[in-house]
C-alpha cells in the first residue's frame, strides 16, 4: 500500500501532493531510511552463481 493511500489521498494536484510530501517528511527521521551498502563480494558471487546456473542448464539439455 502506498503512503498516499494510507493517508486517504486519491486526488492528484500540486497542493495535495505538496501536503502529502510534507506529512511524509514530518513523520520520517534519519533513522527511518538509509542508503544501502553494496557488498562487492556478494555482487560478484551472485554473478558467478548466475553463470554457473546458465552453464548447468545448458549441460542438462544435452
């Protein structure tokens, strides 16, 4: 469910959007959101697992 629906906001005007964004701003604190860290080792492992899965599928078809 979106934040707008939780507030019961179904109209789309600049003033309504501004009020909704302000309400969201007031409710959130810095602890509520953060930028996720990228784990380079996990990213590389995921790529290698995908390549392995593709190769495995090809060998199963033969």
